[in-house]
């Protein structure tokens, strides 16, 4: 079974083809990605209408490129999967519309996929795929969640953000420091030359006794510190970036370890864009090594939004018998869609 996956939830257009072989993890045959970062930088953030229009321009050329790279004809596609939500409504509609039109033209069924489930299962695309069960730290855009994962579709949320997510804390703090969009990677790069102990920033909910997150207060503290520095911010920016990153990473680290203790599991999966952060990976690796815990990450190129994770999630759900694709091509999208609302076995 070959599954074509289309991702268009925000500012990346991704297309990929995976092959499910009936046993073992589905295999990635090819994938292609176009990022809209350069286009949105002039506005300091994603402009939804521009994002939607760019998806329209990119998705078909990317699809042709993927099929050519895989050496597969269109008629050899068995299922067309697309991101149904969550995400920007207009952007989601582009991917859903193209997927359903392609499915109808080929006479193939389609399947809408949850964007966060795609991130959650993306480490299965790597050279060292995890095994169920595991604790998952999902840090993607506006989402920060800890989950107990027993299998495909069997997810229990242990804790989640009550306001800003970790990715938002990175991006918003970077914007306060005058860094370009998208701010998170710029802040992390700048932090490499700074002193993480130069400023004592808060670690919200670190001692709350639960597994929930809150990063809005940290963002406010960064704003307050930036105002205090005034003109001196230019020379202390690296230190403030390092202190901000250290605060975010410490909370993610401590809460992840607490989740492992609470569940008694010995396997951790980290997924989503923030999962590419070097400091987070280094500290999680070191702490889990001491505890005898295995840690799994997506390949760096697959941490951000991409079509491979959508195709993989669709293939794994189909193989698990959780959903059947449909030839009813009247589609809808779900800009807000809780992960625990997915069908389960």
C-alpha cells in the first residue's frame, strides 16, 4: 500500500510517499518540502492569506517531484492523505481540496490526518524508530503536551500548556529581542554565545506537582528584562537569549522526567519543531542515559511540518485498522482539533 501525504497546515508545503509493507514500519520512498519563511519574514509572522496562496502554487509541482523521485506513477498511489487539522483554515483547505481532487481523479480513497499525530509518529521515519509504549513530549508550534502512548491512536494526555507553548515562548521572546522571524532558531543560535546564568528568569509551574506547562509568564519576564536593559540590550542580547532558552529547556526536561517517573516507562519520544533544539536534546540525552531511558527524535529535517509525517501517520492508522479511507470526496477541515478526539481501537 502506497500512501501519498500532503501537509499544508501553516507555512510549509510538504508532500511525501510512503509504502506500507504489511509488517514492520512503513518505508519513506520520497518527500519534498517548500518553506515560506522568506515570504513571511517581511511581516514578522505568518500571513494566512499569503500562506494559502503559496500552498496553491507549490503543492502540485512538489507532488510531481515526489513521484518522480520515487519512480512511481500516479496510478500506483493507493491512498491520498492530507492534513485535516489543526492549523490555519485556508491553508488546510488547499491541501484537503487538492488531495480530494487527486483522489477523485485517480479513483482512490482519501484520509484526513491529525497534524499533531503526524508529529507524534514522525520518529518512526528515522533510522532508530521507537517501540510502543512510550512517553511523548510533543513540542510543536502552539502545542506543548506530555502523553502516554500505548499504540497508534491510544494516547493519554498527561499534561499540556495552559497558555503559551514552548515554541511560542521561543518565537515571542525572540521578537522582543528584535530577532527575525521565525525567532526560535535565531534565539537558539544567539544563545550559543551567551551566559545562561546572566539573568534569573522564572520557570513557570516547575514545582506545580503536575505535568502542565505555562510559558506566558516567562515571555513577560523577558519583556521586563529587555526594558530594564534599554540601550544595553544590544550588547547583552546573547546572554538574555541564553537565559531564556535555559528556562524553557529546564521546564521541558524536568516535566519529561517527572512523566517518566509517573508512568514507570523507560522510553521517551520527542517530536515537533522544538525537538530540534540542541540544548534540549543534549540535556534529555544526558538525563535519560543516567536513568537507563531510551530517547527517540525525528530526523532533524523532519522536525518541522512535512508531508512525510502525514503519510506515515495515515499508513500506520490504516494498518492498525483504526480508520478506513473514503471515496466520499466532500471534505472539511478542523482548524481546532483535540488529539484525544481521534478514533481509537
